[in-house]
């Protein structure tokens, strides 16, 4: 679908309901599909989560070209900057691939630096694997499996450090977030998520509650800690609100 159609579809969905508790989440949008009009729409209706999943795959122009991507590394960076400037608090998720045929140590270091500098909120990392009939399987300079694995772990570790730093900042500034309750993880732990966490792929909020909470309902939560990708929160009591 073209960007114009996505915008029209979103507008139609929003106009079709007056449910103030609706959360719409945009997934799998390429950088060239993120238009100023789409950003304006996201800003204008709080029911669209300030969250965007933008699969960029790599940061180096040569690898992006080999992957037949339409955007350059600089265009990706300017899209990220524009999103952050126009939509304060936006959470950006992406997926990156290591070990694409032709990826050298230099290309990988470029990607590693990109992850450290851009400080994206959620990053999924994948290693390249051949698919029969895919054009990439016929490219020269395939990367050995052990090199792919090493790059995968280095990139994941760099992203984990970014996440820890971001989550520590949340604790330090005593951030208060709205969380939808999903249920119990075990006897003692209630789990939920806020707008910056997509179900099944991102972290969760692990909750401590002094009052009863109900699955599907939303509550204000103070961030009091974290366990790597998961936040730890305390449900704000009605007396505190």
C-alpha cells in the first residue's frame, strides 16, 4: 500500500469509533513510507501509539544497496531525527541483519556505531541465512557462520547497553506511564505494557500493586526499576492520583 492509502485507512479507522481507549500501533513501515502527513496524523490523535516499527536492516549504504533497499544510511538517520523532533516520546523499534553477503568488518563496525549513536528503543537482530531462489543467495562473499554469530552477539550486547541506559534514566526521572494489564506471569508478578511496548516482541512492565488491578484495564504506574528489557513499576494508588 502507498503511504497515502495508509493515512486514509488510519483516518477512517479513527473516525469509525469514539473509543478513547483504542491503541493503534504502526508496524513494519519502511523509512520512505513515513511521510510528514503521517507524522501529523500521529501527533493529532493520541489513540495512535507514539511507537513506530521501522525495519531498516542496516546502516551502511553499500549493504543497503545490496539488500535492494530504497533508503541510504543518512536518510534513515534523518527520518529518526524527524520522528523524535516532531513526536516527543516516540519509541522506535527496528530490525537489523548481520552477515549479509558482502558485509565486511568495516560494514559491521558502521552498524555497531549506528546502534550506539542512535539509541533506538527496541532492536531485533537477525543473522542472514540463505533462502533458495533468493537473489542474495547468488551474491559473492558469503560470511562464515561463526563470524555472523560473533557479530550478532556484539550487536545485541551494544543494544542491551543502550536499553539499560534508557531504562535507568526512566527510573532516575521517576517516570509515570499508563499501563494496560495483561495478566499474571507467575503467582507474584502482574505484567502489563505501556504504549512503547509491542505485544510479544518488546519487553513488559512487571508490576507491584497495593490495590486490586484488572486485566485489560489501564493504570498509572511509576517506574521504579528494570530488569534489562523489562521495566519494574508500582501501580499508583487512587489516593495518589
